[in-house]
C-alpha cells in the first residue's frame, strides 16, 4: 500500500497519522460574518420531504462529530453555549451539523406523528398476543424494559411521545398549537428546561397535510438515521451508579447489575427505543410491503431463498395508506400500490439502511468483528437472538424467524438481489434508475448510481463482517462472501464507467446516461458532481485503487472552479441558479467531507490542487453551513429552527426566540403562527 493510500485510510479509520494534523481551521467569527449583506436565502416552500431530509441529515451526522474527532479534536471542548468555539469550523461541524441531524430524526419518529403508531407495530402485536395483553399495555411494558436495560428511570421517559414504526413520505412541519415553552426545571447559568423537551404533546404536525404514502426512500432514509444513531449510542456501556462510560469486553458485561446499555442512560434509552422501532419497521416491510407484479398484490419477502430470475418480488415506489381515523394511535386499514415501479433511489437507501442495521444485529459465528455491546443487545434480552440455524456456516438449514437479525438478513439479501437483477446493467456497467416490474429502463442517473456505490460499499463491509457505522473506514479481516465480491465488482465497473464516459472537457460529470444514446445533454448540475465525488471515493475506499481517488479529486477541482461563487459564498446548483433542496444539501455535505477526509492534498500527491488544500475545503464547509443552511436572517436558510442542543437555550424573561444570537430561531419563534420543527426546507440563494 502506498504512503498516500495508507494515510488516507488511516484518517478514515480515525487512527493516528501525521497527515490528519488536526487542521480544524483558522476561521474566525469575522470570517463567518463576512459579506452577509450581499445575499438573501428565502424559503421556496415548507413541504417536508422525508427522504431528502433524512438523507441530508445522514450526511450531516457523518460530517459532524465523527469527522472533527478524526481530525484530532477533543470532543470534550465542544460546548453548545460557546458559539463558534474553539473555531467556527469545530462548532459548525461538531455542534450544528451533528445536532441538527439528531434532533430532526426525533422530530419525525417520536414527536410529529408522521406515520403509523408503534401500538400497531407487528412485533408489539405479536408480543401482546403471546402475553395476553393489549397492545398499548405491551408497548408501555417494552418501554419500561428498555429503560431499565439502559439504567434509565422509567418515570423519566418523555411523555406523550408518538413513536412510529414506519413513516410517511411528506408533511407540513409547522406546529398546530402553541409549543409549551413553560419552565419544567432550572438549568445552568440562568437557563431553564422547557416543558416541551420532556412532554411532546404540543409538537404534533397536521395529519390532514401529510402525504400518507409509504415510499422506500422515505422510510428507508429514516431507517438509516435510526441505524446510525443507534449504533453510535449502543456501541458502549456505562455504570449505573456513576454514569461512567465503559468499553465492553464481552457480550455478557450487561449481566453485571451495575452495567447498562449505552454510553450513558439517555443514549442507552434512545438507542434501545430506535432499535425497537427498527425491529418493528423491518418486520412490517418484510411481511407486508413487497410487491408481486404478476399478481398485482402486496405480500412477504422470501429472504435468503429468493430467486429473482423465477419471479420478481420487490419494494414498489409508492403505497397509499388508508388510516383508521384515530389521530393519536393511527393504524392502517388498507394499503394500495399507487406506483409499482422499482426506483434505484428507493433501493439504495434501503440497502444502506439495512446494511448499517446488519452491522448491529450480526450474530454469525464466523464474524469476529461485531462489537460485544451489540451482541449483548441481541442475545435474547432485550431483543431476541437468532436461531442457531441462521448464524452457522450453512444456508441450507436456515429457518424463517422473527428475531431482528433474521428479519434484517431476509430484507438485505432480497433487496441486494433485486438491485442486481432490476437495476444493474452488466453489459454497460451502470446502475439503471428504474424498472417497471417487467423490464429495466434505459437511463442512468449519476447521483443515484454513485450513491448506489456507497450503499454497496457498506453492504459489502456488513455482509463480509467488517465494521460499519462511524467505523466504516476501519481495516479488518473480512469473510469474503460471494455477495461481497459481487458488490465490489459492480462498484468497480460503475466507477470505471464514470471515469471513461461521463466526464466532459471541463472535468465535470454529466447528469446521466441513456443506453444507446449517451450522456445527458443538459448542463452538469451540482448534484451530479457531489454524487460522483461520493461514489468514486466509495470505490477508492472499497477497492483501495488510487485511480478512483484521483478521479474524484479532479471532479472536485472542476466543481470548485466552475460552480463556486466567491461573492455569494455558495455553489451554483445548475447554470446560474442557486436552488437547494435537502438532497442537494446532503450531497454537498458528503462531498465536502470526502474532500476533508480522503481527497485533500497530501505529501505524496504528484499534483497539489489549490481547491483541495484542506483549509480551503474547510472554508467552503463553513460558508456552506453559514450561508445556505443557517442563512443570513432568521426567516431565511434551510434549517428552520433549533433549540437546546445547538445553543438556543431558554432563559426566563428572554422573549427573543433566539438567545444564541445566530440566524436560526427557536422552534416556537419563526416560520409560522406556532413555529416550526427543526428540519430542512428548500431555498434559493439570491445575490442582492
């Protein structure tokens, strides 16, 4: 392995190396406030797109604490109350990017009501039936069990949660009643904890304005967020008496009466609640949402025994839900397929999510790399273990089971096989954007094809027993499965296609390709560039072939040269437009992280590209969040609101709705009569 490759991979794994150098930026508040008056960033509309938001917040999460910690920052120095300290970059990444990501997930899965209530979730129903209890009693019992397993006091579980097991595609994030900001308890330094942080009753969204459609990209991207956060929260354990984090040495450590799940009791509880939601979500998807185009009916996934050559059974793009009319404990009375197509975006988001979850639930005897903390979670208590037949080295003896590992494996293998059969064109070496259930389409979308490469990278790592989540850059000895090898083969071929056929004379990547016709003729978009950078870097990390890193570096340089506007301090998204939705924002966050982590100039690079000086990339990162995400004014920017975790503390007598003095209001204070949830909305950057 070359010095260049070794240093980049060392960064990705968080190992010590001279190359990372902890270059967290020389930026200052003056830099952040520079030229703010020359732009406006008005909101285009307030529709909450679940798929786009949760995808973007996935990239925000990975571009947050994990990135600055890998750069060498001691996370203990970060403090939400100390805005822009120790540097603007550190605060923007470690506090804003990271915490925006976490809070938006909770808004969707615990507060808003944007989906079906956990009381009606399949495993809750099954457990209730076995125990002879009502579903609401069983859900309450499960939450108490999870709280105890996390060393968390059951009577301090947030009240009036609306936990969902599957989420809808769109909604209106405005609150429908006054948010309860009255004091619940005193905080520190004159602050107080508002009631809404412990009682979610006033945080519901309008059910009449929800698009009650089940779209795999939407519930899959929520699944992805839950899997990443749960793996972060449950990757360690803690002592109950002192709340001190401890690294588990065996999967039996939790049997110690003073040891509980999670880095602390709060993380442990949230991680276990999300694990409960994922278990039920996966069961519902496996047993209810797969479509047979021959019969036109929904049904069950076949799992490991599935053969797509005999009959396709896949996740359709859109299923309409008819609700039972109960706004507090909503159930589905019927499901109807509205769009039977298989879209690549749906499938890669589901594959990525399931692969991350597989890394948590994996109990295979041959896998020596699973964190013992995860093994402890899934050893029978609090979640059922897989049967022995499903975790040995054979597949001919496998049985259908409702434990989290077996359900997830069924889903993972069926979706992987469907991507191979329905979306992979091996002759061309490209991923095709859609399949109508009878035949494959003809168009490759660059962004989705590139992110399919990243999803397959995570799939290969998970299925081969390598670390995923925040440790997806770590080196380890894998199982070298046939599925993993097939994934790597597709990644290589798609990467080679982009390099050989998709790049124009400027170095920019075309937006797509049509079989038999060639590249899309329209002007290259920012979205296509960020996707290509992400996908080619994924190919580099998966194969360790430096040619993919070099290709990604050149595309990054071209993107910076032709799309960055130094006056506006933002990238042009298409032509002379600056129109950002959540998907584009997520792509930018991911591409900038790839630049900082893997593509920046290092000593052994033959060509030192000015745009890839790490300080330059960091300045772009700061400008992007400052200008596009936070915006130049309280009623502008993509991030609609914020609260405690990103510095907007509540103080008695302070009615400003913006105690940290930035450009993002508190949740009750902006964008509507009763305020708005802390999520992303589409904007347009306009030069004055």
